[in-house]
């Protein structure tokens, strides 16, 4: 049969695949130091994202460029506040991920 792989190649491929599956399960388990580092990084990122969203929500009026036409200002402010709300939601989600990683 032309084009068939030798048995040794197929066997080696299956062994490599099963070893990769075993490693994949181990990669999902974090050691204590890795867990602490991940939690700290997620906390910093979540708090920063939350604060950026809060700043955008409060300062929406000031963040609109002065060159914007007068009739477009309310629309631009609402767009900025919508983005700020999305940023705050993302920050809360990242903080939730930090809690999930900390819980294990």
C-alpha cells in the first residue's frame, strides 16, 4: 500500500500524543508561587481596569475634545460612558478571575 506510514512512526506518534495529554493536565495545576504571582497580576490588572473605567465614567464630559460640534457632545459623552461601563465590567470580571485562581 503506497503512502502508508510505517508502524514505528504511528506508534511513536501515539506515544507522543498520550504524553502531551498527560502534560496538558499538569499544566493546569499551579504551584504555590505560580498561584500567588497569578493572583497578584490579576488583582493589579483588575483594579487598574476598574479605576480607568471609573475615571472615564466620572470625567466623560471633560474627555470630549473641544473641537467637537456642539450638537454631537451629548452623543460623545454617552459613548464614552458606555465604554467606561464596559471597562468597569471587565475589571470586575478580571477580579473574579483572581478570586477563582486564588481558590484553586
